[in-house]
């Protein structure tokens, strides 16, 4: 049954019918009982009337007449039976026993009559008869079609005249049986009328309910149904003049419509204004919707894509792979791309391709499955990443591989040499007269010399060889599958090209070089050993003016010197014989100094003032770096407290080593030093290098987070020379990074360096990190960095590293003073 109204009417009518039936049954019972009670009352009244008539006849002593009267009443309408019963239950006026006792009581034969045969009618119920004998009007209702009244006959004073012989107050019982034919007919008529009226009421009320339902319920419900079916039109509203539940439903529906329109408008606005392309497609790959970003990215208007397969946006072989992937996913429910991001290649309308990052998810609308793809053009990201990777692995000045890339290639070459059982050679070359060029003509000429030397070396070597700049004027050359004789020949070739005159402007310069040669596996089985021993051989060639020299273990005085330095360094740390120099950092916005970086120095009794690059690597290799770092930290905090007492409120930065970041107890040691030296954690900044972090990122991140929680500030030093990226920085609690000076110093001559510096500044600011530029050695660099939005600078233009007393004096008279 599809009609809601008919169902509701039938349900309500059924309920009403049941109620009417229950009410009818109850009313019928009440009316039947009332008619029955009326019949009983009439029977009792009739019995009393007949008894009164009978008593009159009896008082006159007319026993024969009484008998005749009783016999005559047997045929009267409605009377089934009428008898006078003695107390023993026998019929009176049928024998002469009572007559004889009366005459005996009177003493003479006053009364006489003939005996009459009894009627032999049904005897009354014994219980009812006994109640009548006790003076109660009793009823015998054993038969449905008659009512029998047992009326007690009391002995009055008049009766004692003749029946004085019997002292019992009851003379007998009048039994009157009346027919119920008329009463039953009334009950039947009443029943017919009652149920006819009930049926009519049910029909009338049912039709009324159906009519009311149609007007008050079905019509509004049909409106609601039509509105729901047209909900997609977004303009459908229901009337809300009802004050009942349907009016509330209409109000809620209208509010839902408004919210749905608002939500859809917001979603459409977000989708249409999103920079990412958003595409939905069904299980067959047919595009269902696309936003405006799709046109910018792929060149197709959104309307042109609707109804076409999404594979048209992919070149081969991605197109076939896409179809196979979707088919497999629909069959197995397993896929590595669903709810993940992946890099793919997209194809524009003009046929050109470009890299995409796609996030793919699925949604269900009813039983239909749809796939949602959010695509982002990562061409620029790829370019920037490639630039940063190139920058991280190459020297900015010469575009040669740097030490990191060289180390990786040495390791790979060693593995290949082990597999194929051949040799390889590693050369370290240092220019002989480069310092003179720098000191005489300046760094600009020195940089040009390095660039020309690098280009000559490229042309002189094979493509399989690797040339790397280790720093300054020092280069390394990796020669795979090369023996000693061939290595010597290549070294001689390099010496010749470096000896050739270098023309820069109107200056004719001569550089020259010294080369150290090591071989794998004769001189070492790892890159560190090979580099160190090639460096030893290079210094030997330089000292002896050999041009090129092969590593000789017997002449490795460098190792002996290092061993001696290590012993002396341990004692210098323990006896507090090191010194600290401080280099100011200037805020570019305010133009004021706000902090200093502490730099450790060793005033050696034999070798003079030694810089960190001469002894810190030794400390890192032998484990002395931990006590050295703690000494620098403790001394920096003490000095910081000293100059603060002189109204110099400056932060102090201390460099950390990779060993510090691998020591999980280091944060506790820092906390102890802060407590002992009354240091404020917020005034201490710890600087770590990218390389130190990448050695063990998980452990380093744990240590850095604990330091950050303490309130200590953290910086990334020499950014751009390691393997990390800004993506790693987002995971670390750092708020500052320092651009390595090799990029800063080359900004004015090399626009690519300027682009790199600007990119680092912009990207760092985008993730909330401040930027400090190192190596600022001119006012032009200072101004250029300020224009780029760099936050702070550090370098010789402002102040070189100086002792604390000189620092205090500089702060007082410097243009960057507090």
C-alpha cells in the first residue's frame, strides 16, 4: 500500500474500531445488565402484587378460591409458573393436611374442600429456596429464558386466627416464574442498534480522519517530498505558517537549505580560488568536476574536461599505468596512492609535460564511488630543490663538488674498486702563490683565479674523474681505476695547467700548485684516511718544492704533530689555558648590536695563536670535543655575566659539535652550567651545523627539543653547505639560521649566489625562522642584505673576533653600539 494517507487512515480506523468494539462490548454489557435488573425488579414487584392478592383470598378463608386463582394465573401472559410452596417445598392447596390442622385448631370443621392434584413443576434451586425461607426475596436464574422469584410469605396477626397452631413467622414461599421473551427481544434490538451506530461512527470518523490527514498531513508532506526532490535547485522553500510539527519540519528544512547553499558556496569558493587543481572522477576515470586551477595548470577549461577520462591529463606510460592501477584497486581494495601523495608527470593541452604532486583520495556518494585528486605543479619546487641540492653539494664559487659530495664519491669508488679489484688515486692540490694574490689584489682577484684554475682542471681531466674544492685554494681530485704511474702523469698535467699564466683584466698572474698523491688500498681503505694522507703528501711537496709527491708513511710528521697537539690540548682544557674571542652580530632593522658569537682560540707556546680549524677536528676525532665544548660554554656564560654587569645586555652564541648532539646528557649539563653561572637560558644561543644534525637526526632532534624546552635558543650554522633542507628545519625547534659566508661573499660578483641567498631568506621567513648572514666584509654587502630582508649580519665589516676587553671598548664607540 503506497499511500501514506490510506495507511494512516487504516491504522487510525483500526485503532478506533478496537476502541469502539471495547466500548460497545462494555456498553452492551451495561445495557444488558440494566435490562436484566429491570426485569428482576418488575418480577419482584409482580410477585409482591400477586402475593397481596393471594393474601386477600387467604384472609377470607377462601382456600379453594386461592387454588383456582393460582390455576388461572398459569395461563396469564408472561407467567410460566406460579405456585405457593410450603416450607417443605411441596405445593400448597393440593392436599387436605393444612385444612385438617386448621379445623383441629378451631375445634370444629369450619373449612372444607376437595384435594387438587399438584402441577409437578420444576423445583426451585435449593439455595434460593432456603434464602426465601429466611425471609429474603430470592431469585432463581438457572434458565436464560425465565426469571423465577421466590417471595417469602410472612405470617401476619390475621393469619393466627386460623393458623395459630404454627408459631413460625413464615408460612411458605410464593414461587413466580416469568418469561424473559420480551426482555431478550429488547436486548437483541438494543445490540443491533448499538453496533449499527458503532459501525456508522467508525466509518464517519475514518473518513473524517482521512480527510483531515489529507489536508493537514499529506498535503504538507507531499510539499516536503517535492521540495526534497528539487533540493538540487537550491531555491525551494516550504511555507512555515503552520504552528505544528510540520511547520517545525518546514523551518528546519529551509534552514538546512540555507546552510547547504552557504556550505556549497563556501566549498565552491574555496575550490575555485585554490591554487591546486582539484578533479573528481568516477570509478571509470570519467571526470565529474574540475576547478578553475585546472585551466591554468593543464590549459583545459573545466567544462571541456567534464565527461572525459582523466587519463588525458597524463603522458605515456602514466596513462596505461593509471588504468591498470585503478582496475587493480577496485578489484583488491589495495593501493599505495590512495590517501597518499605521489610525484607524477602531467601533460598539458599543448602536449608539454611537467612534474606534479598528486594527493589521491576516495569518497562515496550513496553507493557510487568517486576519486578526488588534488594536483600541484611542482616545477618551481623541483627547480629550487635542485638548486639547493646543487648548492649543498657544490662549491658556490667554482661550481665544483664540495667536500660532502667528494666524500660520497670516494666511498662509492672504493666499493667499486673492492668489487672489481682495481686501484684508485686521490690527489690533494693546493695553490702555491694564492695567498700573495689575495693579499695583494684582494679577494675578488683571488676568486677569479680559483674559477680559472677550476675550469683548466675540468678540461685537463676525464669526465669520470671528480674535481672538488675543499676550501680556500685547496682542491681534491678523485681518479677511479687509476694506478700510481697514471696518477703521477695526471698530477704533472695539472701542475702544467696551473703554471700557465692567468690573465685577469690587465694583470698577468702566476699561481702554481703542490699536489699530494695517495692510492687505494696501499695508503688507506677509507676516504678520511686517503684525504688526510694526501694532505700530508701535499704539504711535503709544498715544503720540499716537489710539485707532486706520493704519500710516504715515514715522512708523515703531520700525524706525530697531531698526537702531540692532542696531549697538549687535553692539558690546555683541564688547566683552562684556552681563550675566547667574540664577534658581534648586528640587527639590520635597528642597526644595533644585539649579541655575540664566542670563538675558541688556543694560544700555543710553540705554534702561536691557533684557530679552531687546527685543533677542533682533532678534538672531534678523539672525544676531547665534549670537555672542549663544556669549557667554551662555561667560559662564555661567565664572560657574558661580566659584560652584562657593565650594562652590555647581549646574547651569547656558542658553537656545538656533532658529539654534543649525540650526548643525551648534554641538556642536563647545560642546565647545570646555567645554574652555576646565573645564566638566563633565553640569553644563551647554541649554534649547530647541518652536518652535525644529519649525523643522527633522531637523537639530535631529541637533544634540541630538550634544550628548547629549557628556554635555550638554537641556530643552524653554515646553512647551505650540508645535506639538510628547510624541510628538516620545520621539525627542529630552531628560530635562526646563518647563511654560510661562501654564498654571502660571492653575492656581488655572482648573481646566482645572490639568488640563493634571497631564496634562503624568503623560505626561512615563510616558516618563521630568522636569518643571519656571515662573512659581511663590505658596506655594499651590508646594504644589499638589508634590502633582501635579512634579519642580522656578522663579519669583518662590523668587527672581527676580538677579546672581551676589546669587545667592551668596541661596543662603546662603534656605530652599531647598543
